C-alpha cells in the first residue's frame, strides 16, 4: 500500500538502529507519540530517514548513515497531522477512501516542490531529530554499539 514511504535499507540496518534507540525518539517533539503511555499497546517502531531518500537521490548521497536514521513510533512517524509525515498520513486516508493513486500523487507533489527548490518536510523537525540521532549515536558508541551496513 504505502510502499512509497517504506524506507530502502536492509534488515541489518533497521535492526541496528532499533538496537541503538530502543524506543521512539520523537517524544517531546511530536504530539502523537504514545511511547510514555505504557497502558497502551506498544506502538510499532519504524526507522525514519531524517533527510529523505528522494532528496538524497537528487544530491547523490547515501541517506543510510546512523546520524540520518532514527526510530519513531508509528503515531510519531505517520500517525496524524502532527507527525513527521502529515502528507503521508493524509494520503493514507485518501487511499482508504478509494484513491489508489494517493501515494503516487503525494510523491509527485514532493518532486514538484524539489523542482522548485522547496522542501516538502518540516525543517524544524529535522533539526531536532538530527540532534537526537547524533546524541544517540555518540552515547551508544561509548557503550560499544557499532554501526553496521547491509553489505
Ligand atoms: Zn513516538
Ligand atoms: Zn519517515
């Protein structure tokens, strides 16, 4: 369904970032985060690219490095309008209403914005998430965590 949003990295990278972070890193940044409500069913954890893949592709850099990857719960990631991907959330609603092209349209909109030198994501979220990803990486490295790649 929303394969557009599913990140392109292998299982090893995903598991390594989940191991580094252990829980959603969006709490305090995103209203939708429910990590601190243990009575609720634990939210599924997802690994998010801070600088998006589509953007990285244009600039020809590999977005899979530890300071660009961060663990978010699904609500923080794409669960509502205050999440890191409100446009993906909205596309999901349109898709469920029957618009099977909703994700393709969202992606096309992103491309148009980039064509016009504009970003389609929230730069303020980026700053906060990047700082958190750097902190997590440094802290875990001191504890012996090592970055691994898929190849
Ligand atoms: Zn969260
Ligand atoms: Zn994401």
